[in-house]
C-alpha cells in the first residue's frame, strides 16, 4: 500500500428536467422473469457537461508550506501538475453515495462472487480492537469483516479495483444500463462541482468535519500513516459512517472527501497531466497502478484535497478503500 504519497437531491438542472427528471434506479412495472426485484436502489445524480481546471490550485511549494507537519517536499505534489483545462463533453450519472455494504452484499449473494481478499487466501486490511491499530493483509479481514462494527449503510471497504469492476458488470447486466467507474477527470470535476478551492466546500481544513469523515486532528495530531494511528474506543470519528450523513457538495454528491477512498477507472501516470487531452481524458492506455481519490476516514487534510492523487495496484484492498459507480446516459 502506498504511504499516501457533492444540492441534497439528485441534480435536476432545468436543461435536463423535462427530459430526464430526477434519476434513481427505478424498477420497471413488469420486470423480466429472470431479474430479482429486490435490488438495493443506488441513487444517482446527473452531472452536467462543462469545463474546469484540473490539478493543484496552488503551487507545489505553497502546498508544502501549507502542510508543514507532513514533512513533504514540493516533489510530493508533482503529479498534480500542470494544472490544465479539461472539458467533460457529455452529462453522466454518478452515485450520490459510495456503494454500501448492503448493496455489495446483494451482489455477492446473487452471484456467489468472492472478493480477491477472500479468493486469494491473503485477506484484507482490518482494525485490531486489542491494539487500536490498522493491520493487514490478514486472512480474517475482508469486506464483511473489516475489524469494526459493520452497518449496512456504511460504504463497503476491502474491495479491489477488480472487485469494483465486477460489481459494475453485475449491475449493468441487472439493470440493462452501462455502469462503470468514473474516470479520474470525471471524478475531480464532480468533486469540485464548480469550485477551485482545496476542498469542494472550503479552503479551510477546519471546515472539513461538516462534509468529510476524516481524522480528528485534536486526537491524532497533524500527520501520520494508517499503521501508526491509534484508534481509541471513544473516538467518535473512528471508522466510516453511514453514507449521506454529512453535507453534500454543490452537485448533491456526498462523501466525495473522506469516509473511504474511491477507485476510479484510470491507470495512474505520474506525468499524465502533461499530455492529457482537453476533451474527456481517459488516463494512460496502460500501467501497473490504478488511481484512487478522495481520502478516507483515517486520512489527514493533505490527502483530502480535490486535486490529490493516490494509487494502488488493481488487486489492492484496504480498510479505507471503496468506490462509487458512474452510469452513461
């Protein structure tokens, strides 16, 4: 694992309202006989087409100075540059929330799917109640046992990129629509929702608790790594919370900062921004690492920024890593 390097209803823009309305996964009146009708609905938000500046909103030198306790030099932020113009040419749908435990469970029940953490015999990451530390990989940890009390409405964790793709393929077949992971450009565009601040709702890390489940700096200090954080039983900020509890961004998307990191579709390329096309960038054509975005429940403010990029191998899984789905119109 790499050492770490948002209207509250479905968006109904006037332009689209008459044609599409508010988007949800509604059941047809007469579903096919081979389709289960108890599907756990995944609310979707329409993200309109538009342009934005992708990448760091301040210089790498300024970021290093802004987060001095991280000990990071400007080089640490190099893959967020150059800041460049991106145009999302078509509207798309994005999950209002991260995929939940209940939704992922339905997928596994209906298909018999075993996650990579289960099938390869090495397990996932988890939180050890006796030590208060995150640890992994260990065979006892998986999406249904991350080492903390699990609720249906929490985002699913310990899922690899490949597991996320398998979920999208199942949902596509089930609904007869094309579900996928968002591209990195779509994700940052949706996260920013028209803003150019460090975070979608603010430049100030002190405002994060209103819209991001993340590290409580008063309890854990200003910087650390997942293995070093002591999780105290009385810590109200420990572990993911049920999706949608905190304020959304201007597009109506919840938990785009914090709660869990989110897999996106792209291969990771450290210098890709130098060659990225303007229209609908898809990331490098190949690679060894996949991008994840947004930060997690045990992330520090430096990693929660809208432009921050992180990565893992496609088979990686962690106690703070999940995903949300996108759908083509």
